[in-house]
C-alpha cells in the first residue's frame, strides 16, 4: 500500500482521546490541502469512545470518520497502552506510512510512537516539549518518552525548545510553529453554541453577574476522596459569589458518586452538565466571567480568548499561559481562589495577550514544513542505502 510501490507512503495520523481531536482536525485539512504531501490516513485508537467524549466532537470539528478504528476502550494505563500497541502494529505494516503523526500527551500518543519507532517509521510529534516537571502525571511520562522517540518535533511556545534541549534533543529536530489547538478555536468560534442556550437547557439562572465555567478531570484532583471533597467545597463557596456551570468528565462523575459528593453539589447555583460538545464548550468559554480548570487545553483556550483562568494545579506544562496569558495556578488554595474570584469580579482579572503563533495558521505551517522535510528525506534515503 505504501513505500513498496516506489511512492511515498501516507501520513498516518493518530488520535485517541478528546483533546487530540481539536489538534488533529486542522492538521488533517492542512495535510489534505497540499498536493506535495502524500495522502493522510486517520487512525483512531478508541481510547475515548462515548458519544459525548468522541462522536459529538468529531461532528463539531468536521473531522471525517476515522479510516481505521482500533476500538481499545478503557483499561489501566498498562493494559490500554499495550492494547493500542498490539492493534496498531498490523495497521502500520499494512499502510507502510512515510511517518506517523501524533499529537499531545495521551496514552495513544505514546503507544503509537513506540510501535512506529521500532519499525523505523519516523514519528512526528505536534505539541512537543511541554513539561510540568511532575512525573506523577501520566501525561508527563507520555510527553517525555514521545519526545525522545520523535524525529520531528513541533512546538507551541518558547519554553518547549529549552526543555527539549535540556533533554538532549538535537535543535535541528525542533520547530516552533505555534498552536494548532488555537487554529480550531479561531475557526469554530463563529459557530459556537450561544452560552445562553446551554445555560437555559441546564436550568441555571445567571442574572447580571454572569457565570463561571468549571472543568476537572486530573487524577490528582478527582481520584482521591480528600482532594475531590476539598475541591467540591471550594466550588460551593465560589458559587455563592458566581453561579457555576460544570460539564462533568465521566471519571469525575463516577468519583463524585462513589465518594457520596453529588448531594453537596445539588445547589441552584451549580449546574452539572454531561460532557460538552466542542461548539457548546466554545460558547461557554467565550462568555464565562472566569474559568476554574485542571485541563491543559482549557488553559490555552482561555488565554487565547482573554478570559481569566484559575488552574487547580500546582504546576503547568504551558508556562506561557501564566507568563503572558490569563492563567493563574491556584492548586486547591481555598483562600487564594476566593480572593482571586473577588478580584476578577471587580474587573481586576488578568487580561494577558495572545502568544506568538497562536494565530490560526499553525497547521498550515506544519504541513508546509513537513512537505519539505519528507521531500528532503526521500532524496537522502536512497543515497544512504547505497553508501558504505
Ligand atoms: C485522558 C488523557 C488526558 C486527557 C483526557 C481528556 C491519558 C493518560 N489521559 O484522560 O491526558 O486530558 O483524556 O479527557 O491518556 N471514559 C468514559 N467514556 C469515554 C472515555 C473514558 O466513560 O469515552 C471513562 C472510563 O471510565 C475511563 C475513564 O473515563 O476509565 C478515564 O478515561 P481515560 O481515557 O483512560 O483517561 P482520561 O481520564 O479521560
């Protein structure tokens, strides 16, 4: 199917979980728009599979259905990673791709990179070099290993190149291109579902104060009863100042119920929603007075939209959102959070600015660079085969 017929094999583009989709959508259209790139094949590992976590987002983003679905589903990290590897290998053999394109830091990113590199297929990593320096986060391990394996590393912010240099990655492999997540944001913002209609449906009455948006799913915040109880109590207090709307991730929903915390959230000023679609989420983000989150992507989206963001973590792998954007790290520091909420409501929230390269054209830059890189490689490869 690929290199055996003398033509360049396709670009094998991998997605697995929700935050991958908004990164891959602009890449896939930029790849398919260029005649000097081989065709792009979309592989879905099936790490996320619920309609709300998956199909709805594909639809909102205009992503075509995957060409291949590995249907791995949930499991422990080891089981999920191993199962993706096992099922991805024959697909790689079948397509003989020119390269495997992976995005972000989920288990699918790591698993497919490992399979590819052992088969001598180059790995292209989009959103390389981000580091929280917290190795208890599964995503940090995925980032570290994927970047060691990748042949081409595309970065979103300057700190990434410094991190990669420190880890011994050759500078010629690293390319600053900007942020593909913001490509999706800017492209879809005009089609966002108005927040008023989502709030109406959720039965949250917001009056003149507006509302705050909550998203939480990190194991450090939601997996242990103490941490989740603390978070829930903080949210209750914030909701006395500002109504909150919270699209709840399935793992968080399960833990709220298991730890008996759902009842603590049954107040008229907090609306718990199922996971939001992409266009619904954009509408909520753009209209929120502030956002409380532990998501990586939401830290970037709020910076791009100039919405104050309080991140319930002690670190971030996206430091530019704090240095230049609207993000503040607050951990679970109740007093600090309440104080910052007051400041934001009084109009003293961070305004920030949009970082360089977060301009809606990152995918285009990646496609252009990749076309040149593959062409140079195609010339260099036969030469290296005949050299002694
Ligand atoms: C994964 C990513 C994380 C990303 C997040 C976004 C890794 C290590 N983590 O975490 O970086 O920010 O996705 O959502 O890859 N579940 C469903 N339906 C689904 C998917 C999951 O109900 O469609 C439930 C399952 O009970 C599952 C749990 O959520 O066990 C966790 O899902 P999983 O994909 O393993 O990790 P996330 O926490 O979503």
